[in-house]
C-alpha cells in the first residue's frame, strides 16, 4: 500500500496544482532552514486533506509505474511451441463491421500517464496499454537485466473506446465511442497487430 500511495500521490499533487493557486505560492523565506515548524506541519496537513478530498472525487488513479512494473515482470501467457501466436496476429483482419474482443486480458494493464515523449512541464496525459505477451519465459526473475516493457500508447481521447473494449465480452467496432470510422479502425488495428485483440 505504501508503494501504491507513492505511485499515485505525485499525479494527484500535479493535477491539484493546476487548479489550486495556493499550491503555486512561493515558500516563506528561510522555511527550509528551520528545524521544526508547527505552522509548516499545519499547512502541509491542510494540503494533504485537500488532496485526499480530490482523490475521493476523482474518476482515475494514475498508478502507472506499479502497473507497468507488474506486467513488465510477469510471465507471458502459457503456450505450446515457439510462441508465434503471441507475436504474430492471427485470424482475419478487423474491419469496421467486425466484432472484436480482447485476448490475454489478464496479461494487460490499461493506465494513464504523462506523455513520455514530451519533456516540457505541460505534459499531456496519454493512455498506455502494457502487456506481457513478449516477456521472456526463459529469463523470468533471473535478475540479469531490467526487462523491457511492451505496449501501445493512445491519445486520452481514446479512453472511452478502450474502456468499452476492456469491459465488453465482445463489441462491434462501429459502436466504439470515437468520432470517425477511421479512428475506430485504427485503434482496433493497433490492438490486433499487437496480438491483444481477436475478431469473433
């Protein structure tokens, strides 16, 4: 739970600071040189209560690091043979009138985090899907090197459509909550190419 808190609190502080001017105020002079300050503890307690209130009202938790770390270190799905079915899309190509469903859902995580390709302070949030399909079974938990993460990223505007896919046993591509047919097909094709989706 401690790690989970540490993973979520920075995102909550960042989002709260964008809306609350108090968190943009400068620190009092000499504050960091003080050994102890009741005023400082009271002030921090107030900020923490404000962030806790925000947490209760938020729809999303941004525990992206823990989710990514979990799936990056997970065994891939069990398979016979050389594992080609985990790295090569199979079945028919998805079309607009196709019905699709996730496969290997228990080996994927869906999370939101800052755009890792932007270095400025005004980072946009992106949706990330990480999976364990290409993790190495031979070197699992061997401690030789940091495992590589595998997955996809999408604009935040795709979140509703991804949740539809995530929460449905099967869904028609044309029913996805995206403004254009091209976006619907592109989203599904990306998931299918990564072997995360199958046409039913």
